């Protein structure tokens, strides 16, 4: 048997098993690539909510940088602007004065499956004053 015949026999023998294996491997590849999490870095605007008797006098940041990970469609909704990119910070119960407020990544409204990998800053420094 010549060298060429040996190579041809590799492709001709057990053709059904080889086709099934190829189809199976393509299906697995499609499943894995469709479930891959995508990562993006984006900025969310900080929205401060206070009582009507208190006003924000000073704020060290108006935007928060988020490193997000999640399904492709959910990440696309954030980056294309169909999902609101804002963090709401409720300071209704805060008295006038200087405050350092922790930003909890678990309280940020995000599409299902999207998680915060990193955020900066983690603390917001805000000075509130009486509006009377």
C-alpha cells in the first residue's frame, strides 16, 4: 500500500462515525460559544435622592465606573443604551453634614445574568446641607 493510499484510507474508513463525531463537536462548540460571558467597562451616572429638607452641597463623584460580565444580549442592552445606566443612591434618612456612603454592587439594577466584577469608586463622599 502506497503512502497516498494510506492517507485516503484514513478518510474513507468509518465515514459514518467520523461524520457523527464532527457534527457532535460542532454542536458542543456552538453551545459553549453561545453561553460565553462578555465583559465590558462602562460608566453609570449617580442619581442622588434626598428628602426635600436636605440638598447636596458637595459630591466627590457623579459617575461610577463598572466592570460588568454577563450574557452577550444583556451586555448589549447596557452598551446600546436600552437599559438605564444609572445608580440610584437613596439619602432620604441622612442628616445635613459630611457622609461617606458605601456603594453596594448588589443593589445596582442590572439585566438578569449580569454581575459587577469591579467598580470605582466604592465609596461616595457627599456633604448635605439643610434647604431651609
